[in-house]
C-alpha cells in the first residue's frame, strides 16, 4: 500500500495548495483524513481499559485481530465514504496501518498489542493551522500516531505555515491508573458512578497530563474539553496552557462511561448544538450557551442496531457522530432516518452514508475523520460570560 494513498476520481480538479486550517466543526470542508479498519485488534489487557466480549469470541483476558470479514466490510464502507467525499471535491488522505498485533514497549512497560487506525479523531486535534498529536492514555494506543506520520510529514512539507505539535509523551506507568478501578466501578450504583464522573474520579490518576483528541469539541475561540475515562484534569490543564488565545473549558456530562465528546455534545452550525439527552449537560454549561443565543437541541433516539454491535465498545449514540460538509450539510449514518428527518426539520441537507460496519472499529463518521482544511477564520461565538465560563 502506498504511504499516502489519495482517493482520486476520474476527473479530479487540479489539486489546490495544501493548507492546514480548521477552527470549528462546521465550516466548509476542503481536506480531511479518513481512517482505515485494516489490522485493528481487540486489545490485550491493560490497566486503562477492559475488553470483555464473551459472546463474540473475545472473553476477558483474550485479544487478537478483529475477524477478517468484519474488517473487510468496514473497509468497504470507509473506502466508499472516502470516494463520496472526493466526488464532492474534498481531498482525502488515509493513514498507513502498522502491524497492530505487535507487542510494544517503552522503558516503563510492555503491552501485548496495539489497537488500530480507524478513528483518527481520537489521536489528532486540528486547531487553526496546528495539528496536535494527543498524549492518548491507553498503552495499546501509545504508538498510534505512527500511522498518521506519513500524512503529517507530507502536510508539513507542502504547507509552509502548518504547525506540527505533539503533547508530552506520557509515561503510563502503573501510577497513572487507579488500581482495581474496573472491579470497583462496575459494582457501584448509577448515582455513585455519576458522582465519580462529575468529580472525574475515574481510572486515570493525576500523575501526568493525559487526553484523547476526541474529548475536545471546537467552537472557534471556545474549546470544550470533556473530562473522561481517557482525559484527566492535567490533560485539560495542558490544553488550556497550550492554547492561550482560546477559552478552554473543562466539562462533564451525566454519562457513566464518558469517552470522547462527539456522541454527546455536537456542534452543528453557529448557534446550534445537538445534545444527547441521555447524557445531560450541567446547568451552567447550558446557561453559557443560552446567554450567547445558542439553541441546544436534544437528538431523537438512535435507530436499532440489532446485531451490529458485535465487538463494539461504542453505543448506539454513534447516531449523533456526524460530519459537517458545511454549515448546511451533514453526513448522517444511512439507517438513522429519524435523526435525518430531525436534521432536515432544522434546515440541513442530509447526506446518508452507510457506516454501521465501522462502529466496532472505534466509532462513526466524526470519529473516522480529522479535519485538515475547512474555510473560515477564528471567530468568537460566545461573547458573553456566564458563571465560571
Ligand atoms: N463513547 C461514544 C459512545 O459510544 C462514542 C464516541 C466515539 N468517538 C470517537 N471519536 N471515537 O457513545
């Protein structure tokens, strides 16, 4: 496979100059990364995460490559999504999969397997002309940035203004994880779990800054960082200091398993955010949006996923994991017809994209992509202060 395979159509327009630029999730999309399912692995055990799929052939403690037919089907959907984007004039880059079954190590630890490169959103955060490699917080994902290095190197060479950054590589020693977290947490009642989520008293300690890029939602000058199972307060604090021109906010939702903000609090266009009603925002966050004349719309229930959740660590709320092509156009998973109707009612054009087979590889249409270029500049969509915001 070529390192920088670019999907091309028969009559492709002459390639324009490469420019890294994206400040929010909705401005017109020009250039994007689309992940690959190739080589994805059900991860070997590690302190940060528990994989337990007894019905699907991977009970607790076992690991190995995802079944071949699932990988092939996911790749077909990813490839046709990439073709759809390029047919609309959007440039598409793809990662270079590694052997994710390999054992990896640092001077501090050894891990029996890696994970994959379907969800680039987890690893890379684009803010303006900067692409930032996140720390990540799973040992199996420590080296995942390598799958994106060919793309990043090429962007660096072709755009003289691109800023290529990487957050401090974490140590991920045992001191970064709360011992026995999963055994204890899973026996707690809902109320106790939600208290811990609100306090961000979860599997990660505060030993060092840790975050996944997908816990950050970009609204121009405001960046919202979800504290989660993979993002700690120090991770937020590092991001806050790293983006001094932004207002960077730490937020939580009533979600017992918070992991990436993009199925929870989803910007659709200036003045409109889609909210997952099963994961409530705090009243102060809602207030901040309301005093700035943003409408907070609750998404309709996801469609049925029947058997399609085999080996998946995501929920049916991947329904709201949308990709904007511009402020009026949204890519929506093809079976989510009620959500599509809701979005049409809000004035959007909907592009249906079959994507169910991709879910077990780490997410939906937003997870599977990273913005390289959107039109637009840095804007302030929240001129009024409210509470701590
Ligand atoms: N944790 C979310 C859910 O299952 C899925 C978010 C996935 N996002 C991502 N960038 N991988 O509801």
